[in-house]
C-alpha cells in the first residue's frame, strides 16, 4: 500500500473529454494512496486542466494544495512535416 | 521615468481577441518601463493567457521569466441571478 509510484502513474493528461472525467481520474489517484498528482494539458485543453485542478481542490480532495504550476512551449510536427508551437501546462496538486 | 505604477496598470486581461493583441499589450508594458506584468484570464481564455505569456517570453522579452502562476475559482452571477463557477489564472512575468 505504501509502494512508491512512478511519476507517469501519477500524471493525468487532460484532453477533450468533459472535465469530470479527469476529476475522477485525479481523485482516484489520491484515493489510491498518492500524495501528489500532476495534471498536464496542451493547447485549448489548458483551460480544462485548470478546471480539473480547481474542482478536485474545492469539492473532492480539500486538503490538496496547488504545489507548483509550470507553463512551457512544445513543438508539434504535423503530418505535412511542418512545425508549430503549442503551449502546455503542468499543475502539481499535493496533499503533503 | 521611474515612477511607481499601480498593479492595475500592469495587468493585462486576456479575452477573446487573437493572442497577438495581448502579446502587444504586454510587450508595450515592459517597453514602457514596467519590470513586472500580470496576465489574467478566466474560463476558456486561460489557454490564450498561457499562449500570450509564452509568446512574450520566447519571442519578444527574452529576459522575462515566469515569476508566479496562480489559479483560482470565481463565482459569476448571470442575468437570471444564477451563480456559476469559472476558473481563473494569473501569470506574473518579471524581468527583475
């Protein structure tokens, strides 16, 4: 029960599903014994990642705090081989 | 030239215009002598606020660093008097 989990297991990638799908995934991580969960998103899903973190914190895991937020730019190569930049966010929630 | 500016003057609210409108506003603040600019947004504009910060930092004001990022939930009352929650973000860029 106290085994150490890898970073990937504790990372939730937010995409285009409704926010509650990701909220459930984050809450499940915390309930499974994780004390830190990372929420990641790119592009338009960034707003949904913030919604996810806020809903978890306000409604479901009230001792979870926003420990860190990082933003970055990733380079995406599309099918035609052209590069474009997309913003990304990484929100770390922690109950520690 | 070294007069102290109020927080509001240094705050750019990101809405639904193209990101470059807000990039220009932020760059103008820095060029006008501010060493700290806050970028704020709510709801779906949050992604655009992150884009704005990243474009400023990568292309226009390369000594600007992300000093702080805060997320929060605001309660909005609509015309029918019903409350709804909306996520918000506040990104602080600084050249100090």
